[in-house]
């Protein structure tokens, strides 16, 4: 998620999930808060379906598996 393209993809994916508040989206990092564990799970699933790996706990660091950020 280093490129502007990847950041836009992730942003578009997460905007469709109710109960997520994006706090910061920058190269390689997404910081957010969520209303429930179900929302957290839905968010992680959506990001992974978009082709990114989710890691960390309170601050989610995602890496691109689509190959565009290499």
C-alpha cells in the first residue's frame, strides 16, 4: 500500500464498511477505530480481499500483495 493507487484502493474498500472511522491513511499504514469486533473482522476481510495483508493491532500495517508497490 505504498503507492497512491494502492492507498486509493484500500480507501475505497473501507469506505463501504459502516462503523469504521479512518484516522489516518498514509503510505503503508492505515489507522482506524471501529465500533465492534464484527466491524473489525469485516474491515480486515475487505482489505485482504482487495489483495493486501493486514498486520499489527491498534495500527494496521498493510502490505501490497498485488505487486504494484514493489
